[in-house]
């Protein structure tokens, strides 16, 4: 692109393991990923240090160990949270971390890419959550903050920050969801509603093929991951896209 930058938001969980083979896949396909142009932000992060004691839950640590450290992205182009704000453990401290990430990371990165992230690469849990947006949580209705703090995550650790739906749906060109395993089948079946039968019946015909298949969403969305629908981008005339990459076990789990 003429702006000479590629911006991507990464989540944690099992996603970093998916990324471990990405560089090899690029090489086999003859694709120059131009990692030196990447700007990497976090779709969500746990409020823990990225190294040393307590860092086992850190998303940035997992992403670095599984992927980022191996591909030559300049360290100054990988944006973690301000860990100097971790000293306190109350809700106000968590909100400060979220505000810091929005003001000092997300907004400057958006300025480099025309107001739209190029890609959000996300996972989804067996409860249907994505990023740190959990079922029935008030943050699903957040429409002002771009990055929000959460202190009552139903999954440990409880303190986190997350991109909100206004970013994922209105400030992102493309979203890719990745999921594997039979436990994801129930979520996929609910998210795709009437299209689920088509996926089960025709899924084998598109395994390993680049074109995939087009499906519809259930309305209303039953889970947070189904609420991510960046086809209403207001900044660009280009239609945004959502792609789901799942394995055969996940499809079999929809039966």
C-alpha cells in the first residue's frame, strides 16, 4: 500500500499457536510478508507483566514466543500495555491501562493506516467470547470507548483490556476468526444458524481450498463472536470482510 504499513490486531488464547507456522506458510506460497512494515497491537490483553513472575497469562508474551520474535518485526512496532500502570489492582488502574492503550497505541496506529486497522486476527472460546468480550457482559453495549477495561472476566485473570465492538465493526477492514476442535462446534452452529446445515453438508468439499464458502449469520447474534460483523465500515467505501478458519473437528462438532 502507498502508506507503507500493515496494521494487525492479535488476540491471545490458542491463537498464538496457530501463528507459529504462518511464516513457513508464507514462504511456501512465495509470499513476501514484509514483516518490517507490520504494526502489531493487541485485540485484548490480561493486566499482567509480559515477563518474569506472573507473565504466564500475558498475551503479548505468548504472541512473541510463538510468532513475533521469529519473523523480524521491529520490536518498536509491537505494542504492549504500559506495565508501569500494573502496580495497582483496582478498577481505576485497569481503566487507566485501557485509556493509555487507546490514546498512546490504538489512535496513533489508526492514524498511520487511514483510520482502519487492516486485520484483526481473533480466536473464539467454547463460551462464544472473543477478545475479552464475554456473553451477557455490559461491555457488549459499549459504544464510546475504543479500548475498555474489564475487572470481572469470567475467565482468569479477571483484569483485562479489550478492543470494543465499535473498533472491530467500524474501524477494521478485515477480521479472521480461527478455531479448532469439537468444542467449537456448538458455538459455530449457533452463530451461523440456518447456514449451519450447509456448512455440515458441504464443509468437506471446501476443506483445504482457498475459496471457502459463503454463509449467513443468525440474528440476533447468540454470542459475542457472532456480533463481530465489520461490514458496516463508515470510514471506507470498501466492504469489510469476516472469514472463519476452522478445522474438520470443529465442523464435525456442529452435527
